[in-house]
């Protein structure tokens, strides 16, 4: 059995099945729709390496797939499962900024989307750290460093980190049902 249920552990799935069926848990993301997805897979107690390999081949048909230890799956859910939504918000904001400085909306959106795609491909193809690639674009006293300073002043780095942190916490409780999620949210609002 291959499950894409967020927050439902392989132990829980195995206990619900009540048999020793092999279980593989997967966390794909929506770019699978265009063949550029990112999926991770992990196996349960009764799953073999060949079960994990079979699941990986299925998800490799729609993008990249990596095996992981299940302990990381809530963080993966928050980072790459929810990640397309973060990227869409960032692209929307950048396109709106382009419109603000005089670009036609469709041109701004095309520029932003292609730039994001190209930047992502550079990270994957070069194997270099994003900070190193960013330095290649940043000339002394140039417009890029000015824009980066504004982003850092706005605490973009910590806001993105906190978004992933919050989504990880929520992911950890998704399989517990609505009452547990409500209790967790109420506890967080109360400062627990």
C-alpha cells in the first residue's frame, strides 16, 4: 500500500490494515502535475527495499523522488509539500512589484516565473550553495544588493523559516484528527 496521507504514520496505517502488508508512505507535491514534482518515500515495518524502490519508480514518473527516514516526513511536508504555495506567494508578490514599477502584468509574471525556474535549475545543476550563486549576481553598490538589503530588513529569512516551522507542527498532528489539531492550535494561541 502506498499512502499520500499527510500526518498519518506507517505505524498507524499498518495498525488500521491489521495485516502485515507492506506500507510505503509518500509525500509528493503539486508540481507533479507538470512532471517537476518532488516526492519523498519511506517504508513501514513490513516494507522491503524492493517495495520502496517500486514506489520510487512510480513517483519518478512525475519528478524527483528520494527515500528518507520517516522521522523527517513532517518537515518535508512543510518544506516541499507546502513549498509550492510559498513559491506562488513569492512569485505573486514579485509580479505585483513589477506592475507597481510600470510593467504590464503578464510580462511581469512571465519574467518572475522564468527567473524562478532558471534560478532553481542553476541550484540543481551547479551543486553550488544558493548564497554563492547570489553573490555572483550581487555587484558592489548595485541594484541587487539594494534589493537584498530591503528583503533582509523585512526579515524575509526568518519569516520563511517560521512558515516552515509552523507547517511542520501542523503536519505532525494532521493524522490525529480534527480535535487534536484544534487542541494544538488553541495551546499555541495560549502560549503553550
